[in-house]
C-alpha cells in the first residue's frame, strides 16, 4: 500500500514555512492524540502518520530529499535513516507537547536549568551637545542587584551548601509519561536549578544577591548621537544563586542647544544680520564647538535664508577622524524703534529705489499686476 503524501497528511502546501508547518502539526496532533481518543486504533494510526510526516518535513535536509525523490528517498538506506526519534525531533516533540497538553507536573519551567542569569538594566543619560562633541567620562549611580558577599552568591547560609534536589536527583528536570511518549519537564520542586537550599543565607534570604547602589564609570565617545546605546557587559543585575550577571544598556539623549541645531554630523545656526550689512556686505565672526571662531563673509545684496558653509566645523563622526560641516543661515533683521532722522533717510531711500535695487519685489508685483489684469479681463 502506497504512503500518503506528507504535505497532504499535515494539510499544508509544499511552500509552507517552518512556523506554518509547526502550527499545522500541533493542530493535527491534538486532534489525533491517543490520550484524547482512547481505544481508537484509527486515531492512533493517524497520529503515527502525522508524527512521521512532521519528523521528515521539520528537518531541512530530509525535507529537501523528500521534495526531490518522494518516499523513495528514505527506503533501503536512502539517507534519512528510516523513521525514528532522533534527539532533535524528540526536543521538538517536547516543545509541542508543552503547548498541546500543558504542564503535567504543575509548573512550566525554564529550559535553561541551573543558575538563572540576571536581568538586563536600562539607564537613561542626558548630555549636552558640547559633551557629545568632545566626549566625556560619566560617573553613573545605578541601583542594582549584586552578588551577596556573605554567601558568595550560593544563597546558602555561610558554612553550609545547597543540596541536590531529591525530586530530580540534581538534574533540574523530571520525566513524565504522556501516552506512549516520555516527556521531560522542569522539576517543580527546584524550578530547574537542580538543588535546594535548606538553610538560606540571612543576608540575601537565599537569593544569592542583594540590592545596592553602584557607581560605574562609562566612556562617552566623541560624536555620539541622540538615541545612541552603550552596552556594559555584565554590569546588569547579578544572577540568582551565583548565576551570570545581565548587561547594562545606557541610552543617550542630547539636550537642545541654544545656538546650534544638529542634523547627523552637520550643525546649523541662524545668525541675524543688519539690513545695512546685508545690503552693503561685510563680515562677522561665529564661535564653534571646538572653542575657536570662524569668519563669515557676507556679500552685497544678501537675502534672508542664504547659507554659508564652514567646512569641518560640525560634529565629529563617531569612530572616525572626520567632521561634519557648519551651515550658517543669514536672517536679515528689519530695523525697529527708528528715530525721526532714520525714518526720513529710509523714506528718501524708498523714493530713490527702483526695480534695479529691489528686483525680487519689483518682479513679484509685476506678476501680481498681470494676474489681476487677466482676471479682470475674463
């Protein structure tokens, strides 16, 4: 009797992804599992068929062979080694039965077993633009969990030691029979640690760690940007009962600056100049973040919005010797609080002005006149 197509058994297409394949297997296995169909030989046969299909298709090499040669790839030593429960498949089955049938021993535990790694910590640090430009060494006070000195992280009272868990024999896992499958679970007595503390440390109550504020030194490199993340390995919370420490992640934010606006490695600055300076030309000096001053020449007839580029006076590029540029934007300031004489001079200037002295203004109003004439003539 010829075998059914494995994809057909699981109800999936040949283009199915690993995630979709696993989901389809869970659904099919749940429906046909012998524990849910006691005494049903047909259900037991379907369940074996479903397991065989998944055992082949969940393995990348076996699936490729099946796609190419079909069932013949696994006959007479064709490379798959027949239908069996290898370590990888057994592990996959244990994961799936965790999801299908819950926690038969009363608690879903961690697969890691042994000592638990400490949690990662986050620290938000705000710095100035000047500090981001030059870099700095910051001293941080971080409240965190550290290894208990009294018990050296074991959690046991000084002079005593944790004992192997009697339930799991120190393995951290126990085996349970589920139908005709033997499934390993995290030990409910020691929660996967493999040991139990009968006489806990008074300083840490058996946790192997205590809470304390630590002072850490962190180097802020030149050129860091808003949102930069710095990782300090092993500077997070201490692990439970001597487990490895987590990491500390420092997230940087940069305060808004009164003079400069940053865009990547470039800086921008708006500089007000007088109407006379914009008209006749001139120059001014502007301070830069390196403590120096740079001269900016203003040509005659400068308009608001004109930008002047000062090379390599922006921010340093992180992990590089390069620098961005500084862009200075001119803003022509309209005079205020004029004296009578100043008003007279401006009025006299206005009489003398023409489209040659104010070409943009003259051109705009000429276009506006044409627009109105066309509207009126319709």
